[in-house]
């Protein structure tokens, strides 16, 4: 066989082998396909890419905590327990004056009212907000007048406080209404112990939390007159008269109690009625005790009649007549019947005292008073009224803050300020408020009235001072 025959056979054999391999491949594909259709057969796991290596996240850099927003209240006093009054931007802070400004005792209330007006003008704005006194209200020096005026005041929820009343009787009715409304009342001339305390830690029967005064407590005035009569005049038996008002009755009793404590004898205390003109029956009753002095701490016009009629009653011809601040007014001092009398009242020797809220002294205030009203004060408590007003305005300033253009005043903060008053420089002297609202310096003097033709000289004629 030649080599060409061998090659032919080899090619033939390679062809058959190729066909055979192709058939095997086809059967393999068919087998694989059938195997994938078998649900029970486990599927071959898909190949997954190896996870890429990642870097650890960087720790955040420390940052400073944001500063808290400032408290808009700042240092304003109060805890909100009595409510907060909001005064909208462009409006005024509301306070009120409640004094006897008409009728027979207007001589007492008008100087108080004017003292308030002058103090507001001198004090100026509070945190950019003006102070509005509203319409002056009249206490009529009576419980009925005080109650009616107080009802008008508390109907306005914007009112923060009241300067008043003039008379203790009006305060007995007005104080509970005003203070229960969350407001404060600061009186320049109420003096009844019933409105504050007995100075021994016991509240008076008419005391209300939120009531304050810059006038003295009549326990002090009663003791002052009692010591003057017994020690200075040497009179060991005296009588007293009142008109049933809390002021007059309280002072008459305070005088009697103090007088007897130091060795004097009270021969009688009688009451008259407001409006009485015939005082002879009451005077006759007192004459039976042969008193060497008669103390009648009442008001005009009833006091006018007592002074005129007492010397005509048998047994009282030589009796020394004495009165208090309710009669220490121009209208009575100008009467001839008032000559030779002694009067107790607040010490009006203000000297160089300066009110710390306004920087004004007594002379400056009196000059402004005369310029504004064409006369000097007709009664004693104009300075106390000025001080009462600045105390209230200082308290409002201490309890207020501005937020979003509006002024907010915390009622409890106003009381908090007044409760803490100590060594406040007023035109009337140094003021400190005790727990029952007595804030006055408690200085009492007695003056001797020599001549109805020169009443200013008599007002300054101090013959006795009681600390």
C-alpha cells in the first residue's frame, strides 16, 4: 500500500471521529437542558463578586453646643402666678388713682391726686412705655364710694395698681376687690391699724394681701398724742371722740390704750355720726368725767362743730382740744375756733430728702405743685402720695420686660418687689415695707396752732416729735 492510500484512510477515519464527537456534544447539551427543567435539582450557585474593601468612616469632628436663646424676661420679677398683663406696642401702662376728690373732704384727696400726677410726670416712661392714670376716681371718703370705684377699676384687666384710697373707711371696702383681682393698692393716707397689723405679728381685721401704704399706722399716732398729753402737757385725765369710721375709731382707741398704759385715765369715749351738727349731747356726756383734754380725730365739717361747741358745754370750758391729721387742713385752720389747738400728724419736715425714683426733693415738688395748681397742698399727705406712686412705678419696672415690641408685666412680680422694699429713699423719708404692708417711716409730730391768720407758720410749729 502506498502512502497515498494510507492518507486516504486516515482522512476517512478523522471524518468519522469528527461526526462522533459532534454527536456526543449534542447529547451533552440535551442532557444539560433536561437537568435544568428538573425542579428538584439544586441550581448551581451563581458566582458572586468578592466584596470590595471599604474604608472606615471618619469620626465627626466635635462641635460646640449652640448657645441657648436668651430669656426675654431677663431679670424681671415674678412667677406668673397672678397673671401677666401685656401692653401692646404703642399703648400705655394703666394705673389708677382713688381718692376723695369731691364733697366735704375733697381738701384731703385733691393733694393726694395731684401728688400722683406730679410723680408720673417726673418719673417718665417705663421701658419706653408711657404711664396712663386714666380718669381720676372718687372714694367719697366712704365705704360705698370705695366699693363703687373699686368695681370700676377691676373691670379693666389692664390696670396694674391703684394709689389710694384717701380714707381708711373707703379702703376697707375697696381693698379686697382690688387685691383679689391681682392688682396692688398703695395708700398715701390710710392710717387705720385694721388695714395692716397690730405691730405684734397679727393681721388687722381688714388686711388683704397686696395692700400697702406709705402713711403711718395710727398705733404710732395714738401713742404719740398720748405721750404728748400725759408727759408734755401734764394732763392725767382725757376723753376721746370718733365718728364710727375705721380711721377715727381706731385712732381714738389707740390713743386711749396708749394713754392708760403710761398712767393716764380715759374718762370716756363717745361716737357721733357723720353729718351730725349738734354735738352738745355727746359733749355733755364726756363732760361728766371732767377730762383735762379732749382728743377728737375726726374730719370737717363735724370737727368744726365740735371745736365751736365744746367751750360752751359746762365742764369743758377749760378742756384742751386736740385733733389729728384729718383736721390738719387749711379750711379748718383758718377758723378762729381752731386757734390754741394741738394737732398730731405725719412729720412733714422733709428737709433734703430726695425721692430715689425721680431725684426730686420736697421743695422741687412743691414748686411744681404750685405752678401746676396755683396753690400749695391743703392737706398733709401730698408727699406720701408722691412716694406711693414712685413705689408702684418702680415695682412695675422691676416686674416687666419687652418681647416682640410688647411690654409684659408680671402681677406677682409687682408684689414681690413691694414686699422686699427696704430703705427706699422717699421724699417723706426712708421706707421699708413689713409683712403686712406698713411701709412708712412712722414719724409723728404734734404742732401748736397759734393763729388762723398765719396757718403756714402753724404747720411748721412743731412742739413735739415722736419717733
